[in-house]
């Protein structure tokens, strides 16, 4: 296997590295806790052995390893990963200082070139290709040099930068031209970095599983209690499965097979209380992704619930109208687009959504020769839509159950590469649900490959202690 240095290729811009470093340091601080029970810990969490003292140098080395692992993981699981230029917040002090310093630099350069005779020393420092004696003898041909640089950039840049290179040729003033050249060179450096990322991704795919597993094991060696929350996550899943099937007579019921326990555990991450319950340590690098998928899941459940209510309320009157369900779906989707924003008022939105759907349905029915919705139909439809605000609403629970079943079936069938059939009532959101399932299963399957040895050990210890149902391992 290649050594660790081989895995650190591809790099990234400073913003990516700083962000990963901050994230890793937060992870280190979170995992570097002692055995003192916290408000988040349940009584069922076993007390880990006290970790040994760790020096600051060891912690920094660990943080560096976690940073490299996080960057490799990001490249691995995000096929659209790209190095992007850093953008300081608008109006921030950092951005203002940067603008002032850059403007001062270009103003000074312009002043130097306007002297009689022009002072080229500052330009030479910026353009190392120029021979100093050319400037000293007054033989510096700025125009020829600029054209040479532009032509060279045109031959080296990515095709997407051709237009930017062409615009350079239209700039006649030397200082604005030099400024534009350096700006484009910065973008070309990013292009090269992203090309390197795409080049190493196939090689990283082959080795990232072992790389991440080894890195996490190194971290676990320094922090023996770094799997406490992961252990609680798996044990709580076992407990839930036991409560769901208390009458199982078989010694090895299918629900308690390791693969099923794992799949159920991953499914629970889509209903996680992120603000109050610590996330499993093995999943921390993907917590933001699971949060995003959780929000998408909740939106799809509510969307499909409303569409099912519309269909069952209006019945056959709209079943043959082409494109109507897609139109209604787009309307509801737009209304629920910001449903997870802090300022979003779901109750008011559902009332507005009901009114808008009643209006669109009446217009469509009259256009196709049918009677518009009656007042009673409108009241029933709006009332049922407003009732979906409650998590225990019958229709909402039904759609949630079907979405969860589909995602679970996707995990169970992922090895066979055959997607499961979409459950009834979810046809209008079929594309969105399938896209979510692909993202979810890809993330889960990669995590399984990396961390399954740790999960298997936790489950084996649980079963051997007699605290859980018997199972095959």
C-alpha cells in the first residue's frame, strides 16, 4: 500500500485547509473528554477506561491527521468537490484591509511607472522572467513582454479561461493589465488544483477506506473513549429493535442480524435531534450531510402528504388531467422551500398552500369542463392540509413510514444494484426520492466499509455480555 504521503496529494486552497483544521480541532476537543457523565449521556452508556494524558504536541499531530483524513473523505464522498477561491464576508474588517492593501500596492506600482524615467524595479520583482539588464539599459519592451505572458497563459489555461485571456489583450494600460494578469493566474492555480483533485480521485477511491480506518484507529489509540456515542447509537438501535419485536421466538431473528442493525442505525440518523443529542463519532465528518438529507426527507414527507390529500379529496376529477399533478407539486414545493429556516411559519404556509391549491384546482376543473370545487370540498381540503402540521397526523405518518421503508429497502438492495420499487403514494416525488436514496446509500455504504470493524466489535461485546438479544456475527 502507498504510504500516507500518497494520500495527501490533491491539496486544496488555504480556506479549505483552515476549515478542515477548525473542524478537526473541534472534533479533537469533543472526543478528548473524560468519563465524567454529561447531560447528554444516557444511563445505558458504559463507562470507558480513563484516557491517558496526551501532550499538546500529540494532540496537534492528531489534529493534522484528522485534517488530512477529512480532506480525503471530502474528495471521496463529494463527487462535485472543488477548490474554490476564498471570499471574505462583505463589509468585514478583513475584506476592507485586504482591499486597502491591494489598492495601495497597485497605486504604488503605477506611481513608479509614471516617473521620468520609469522605475522598473518593482515590476521586475513581480515578473521574475525578466532579465534585470533589460530594464537597466532601457530596453524593456513592456508591450512585447505582456503579449508573451498572455500568449503563454493562453496555451496553459483551461478552455473555460479562453475568454478571460482574450479580454486581457483588450487592456492597453500596463498597471490594469498586470492586475488582471495576476487575478487570472490565481484562477488558473485553482484550475490546476481541481485538476489534481480529479486526477487523484480514482486512486483515492481504492485506498481511502483503509486510510480513514487507520487514521481513526490512531486517534482511538490516543483517545480510548472516542467511540462512546457510537456505542450508544448502536445499543439504542438494538434496544429499539427489541421493543419493536418482543415476541420473536427464534434465537437469531432477522431483525438482529448485524446488517439489519447497521441499516436501522443509519436510518435513525435521518431523525436525529442534532441540537440535543451528540452525533456518533464515526459519522462526525458527514453530520452536515445527514442534517441536509434529514431536512430533504421531512420536506418530501410533507410534500407527498399534501399531494395525497389533494388526490383523495378530488378523486377521479383530476386523474386524467395531464400535467396537473406536476403543477401542483411545483406549487407545494415552492411553498415549502424554506420550511427549515428559523423565521419560517409552517402553520401560515399550510393555510396559504391550501388556498392556492384550491384556486388552481378550481381553474383546472372548469377549463376541462368539470365543476369547480364546492365550498365544502375546499374546507375539507384546506383543513386536511393544515392538519399535516402535526407529526402524528395519520397521512403524514403514513408517508413518513413509506419513505423510511423505501430508504431502508435501498440500503438492503444496494449490493445488488437494483433499486427497490417506489411505494404507493410516492409516485409524484419519485425522482426526488430516488436522488435522496442514492446519496444516502452511497454515504452509508462508504461508512460501512470504513468503520464496520469498529461496529462489529461493539456489537460482539454487547452480545457476549448478555445485555442484548443473541445474534450471529
